[in-house]
């Protein structure tokens, strides 16, 4: 059975763009914004979308995608006012890129697997003028995310470990080098070796099917929930966390673990 989609909401989209353009014209805050001033907000809204995805909260996802769309339209409106590019230019560019990079859909190229699609995608990007497989990975990505993207790109070219055990040995090697750097006490070397260890761990995560950014984010959230539990329990007992002992906090931490505050 063919998949069907709702009618494209052209009138709703035009109305939304009109609202954003009016805000840009009449709202003092919106008028003063620039491409650069909206940068942090754009990043924050993107992570709000990720948060909704992590929570599998579809209603929140709907709202956050709207906030992200606002940033896209506002950025485009600023560009239109400065005669840099138009909304139509944005649409035309992404449409051309999608068609060009999916010749197995819009052309005669044949692929069998998702991996074939990825490899073909990388070849096409190089044909577009990029000089390295690593081009196009944003430098502003979180370091763990950027590391795994670089490793994935290199692996698609065949520059990769053959077995998982080899990667684990590399992790052990980097751990020993960090221990040695700690004994020598040189800060710059400690930082470098710690970075090498993290990079090796990202590689190992890739080999065991774990996304390091997602894994660390979930661990941070787990720590957040458990630590907040400690704070709540201490307040309930009339105690100040700053005056509490480590054994008291450890006891509550273990209690939080047993309550499965994961």
C-alpha cells in the first residue's frame, strides 16, 4: 500500500512567514537581530528538539520543531532584507542537493543497502568541490559528536580498525599513556593524552554500536536525577547539603540507584 501524506499546508506556511516578517518589521527585539546574534538561540532550539526526541515526546517535538522553523524563517528574512538570498533560494538549493545526491531515487543509479547510499553520498560530495572526506563536519559540533562523525567518514574510505579487540587495546594503550603523563605532571601532555583516550573510547563506542554523545548525555541526565534526589531528601530531613557528610550523600545516592532513578 502506497504511503500517503497530508496536503502541503501552503496557506498556513505563507501565513507563518507573514507573521515572522511582520515581527521583523514592527517588533523592536526582532528588528535588532542579526545572523550572528541568533546563533546561540538556534543552537539551543536544536538541542530542545533533541531533548524531545530523547524523551520520545511527540507533542513536545511538534512544538520544538516550530521553534526551530521560526529561526530558519527569521534568518532567511534577515537575508532577504539585506539582499543576500531569499526563501526561494533556500528551497531551490536544498531541492537540487537532494536530487543530485539521491541518483538511486531520481536517476538510474542502483544501490542495495543503506551503506551503499552513504558511500555514494560521500563520492558525490567530493565531486561538488570538497577536497577531503572530512569537509562539511561543523567545527562547532560537540567534540564527541564531531569525533564520531570524523571516524565514520574515515571508515567509509576503509581507514578503520578491523576488529573490536584492536580498538579496545588502543583504549588500554591510551590509558597507560595518560597514566604516564599524570606521573610526569605536565598539564599540556595530560590534556593531550586525555583527549587521545576520549577519541579511542569514541572509536570503541562506534564498534559496539553506541553513540558516545547520546550515551554521555543520558549518563549526565541520570546523574542529574540522582543528585536532585539527594538534595530533596536532605531538604526533607531539614539538612543543608553543604553541611552534609559524604557518607550521608553516598547513602542517598545508593538509595536513588535502588529506586531506579535512571
